[in-house]
C-alpha cells in the first residue's frame, strides 16, 4: 500500500491547523478537522468494502482442446446494507489469454455477473483462480485486497482430428492370407459362420443365424492383422527444435474502448516446436485408430517412462489425451533406449508408429532389430529444418526407405490430413 497520499493529507491538515492558530480564522480550523478525519474515514470505508461479499464461479466445462473456447461466469454478491462504490475483481488464473477481471459498483444487497470466454491456445493443466478482490476508497487514498482461493483447474487437450485417409503398414491382410481360427479369445474380425460343433464356446454362438436356420450356428474369427498398435512418442529433450521466440502480437482489445471489444478469433495457433507438432500428431492418430476399433497403446519417456497399455476400451482415448495434455519433452533417454527397454512388450502382431524428430541413427538400428522379430513399423518424422534446425535429415530418411519402412515427413505449416495421406 502507498502511504504517500494519506501522509500528504495529514501534512495539509497540520498546516491548516497552524494557520488557524496563527490567524484565528474558523475556516482553517474546520479545514484542518476535515483533512485530519478524511484518511480515517477512507481507511474504514476501504476495509469495510472487502467484507460482506460472496464470490461464486461457474465453469461451463473443465475440459477443452486447443482451438476451442472455454466459458466461465463469476458472480459477485454484496450481502451488506452498505453499498460498494468501487470493487475490482482480478482473476489470477494461469490459463493463457484469460481475461484478468473487471471493476463494478454494487448497491446494498445487489449482485452482478461477469462472463468470460477464453480461447485455448496451449495444451496443459491450468489453475482456475485464485480470485483477488481489490477495494478503493472514493478519494483514492487506500487500496486493500483480499485473496479468495481458487476453484479448481482446467485441462486443455492437444487438438485432435480424424485422419480418414491414413492407413497402417500391413494393416490390411492380402487376399487369401486370412487365417480362420477356432480360439477361446474373440477378435473383432468375424470371417464366417458355421454349424456348432462339440467343444465350441457358447459365447461364439450367433443367435440371429441360429434363429434363422433353426440350429446352433457359431462365428469363425480371423486374426487381427494389427493386433496391437503402439504410438511411440519421442520426448528426448535433445531432439527438440524450437522456433525462435517472436514478440507477442498486440492485443487489439487492449487499445480500443471496452464497448468496442470483440471476442477473440477462433483459430488454432501453429505449433512452435517439433515437440508440440509431435504431440498433435499423436493425439490425432490416437483418435483415428481408436475410431477404427484398433487396439492402441502409447509409449513416451519424458521425466519418467509413460506407458498406456494397448486397449480398445471407450476410455482409452481420454487416458491418452490427458497424458498428452501435460507431458513435456524433458526426457534424458533417447528414442533408441526407449525401443530397447520396451522391446519385450512388442509381439509379432504389433505395429509401431514412431513419432520423432531425432536425427540420431542409433534409433533406426534399434528399430531394425524389432523388424527382424516380425514387427511392422511406420515413422512420422517431424522435419527439424522447418523449425530452424541445421542438420539435413535426408541420410536418415534414405536409410529408413532402404529398410522398406513407411515414412511420413511433416513440416511446419503442413495440413496433417494431407501429410499423412
């Protein structure tokens, strides 16, 4: 708090009192009493302004994706008979682009609402609140504040889009290579139906065909051509390339009158690093493959090893998005170390989709050892040159092409659906 103004008022009160004693004028006596009492009245007024207030925060949704807007409504109510002439509310949320607050007048037992819409431009987990109430007196002598604890947090997922043209390597069995099996486990691929035989499991009975033919009919299944799919996300800190820092654009809403404010444009900002680009790709592939009823898992080695086992359950996509929302490229372990450490997790029916910008050829050697075991693979390569990198990725890409591995080269600004066509 700045005590300059109150001290100045008290000095003026003292000067008026001395003038009154010298001249004997009643005007100076009255003036000195008014000036001496003014700071006390302002102090009591400012302190009382902070009490009798109730703050209520309502969030339309606590989950959003980059490019979407989240809405929040804050209600402030005055429960006292004393009006609040100047109440400033500041929201200290760390959500980027979140509006800071507003100033209001509250009459006796009145309430007002403030609705804010924030465009989510950055993935992560962000704090909502705390809320700070600031009180001023009418003369601007004192300024006090009271902090109200926060009301929760919001998680912003990376953007997702369904890539209808993306196809897995070897995901489609060639004609005549389907393998009909009689197994206790059931795959999503039904090949045909046949008559029931002794020993068949009852959960394989196809009841509609049984009712139509008048005898028990069971389903025959074929092997899933890509039983397990693992998205391998490279989060090695040394492999990340970031764009040079650019000055923040001027917010036009800060330089125009409040009545001319326009809501922010609904647009998705381009990624500023190979890390963000890789996370966006992983999120889009997770949604696409799970929509295709695939069994999908996720591997990443950031500050710790993150493993989401391959599943096709309904919650699988949200588990992946919650991890991708907060994970950072802070790992000290290379992609080669990740492939070697988790190699025993991959069976012969596994397909690996590696998302990386690493130019170290050692991870290609580690991947080649997995290929010898019958594992399929595809590489989504985020081109570091498009983000200001220096080294040429062509030798690495040619090496991958020589191994007959499908490689998708993505550059900054590319449309993801077109790049993975």
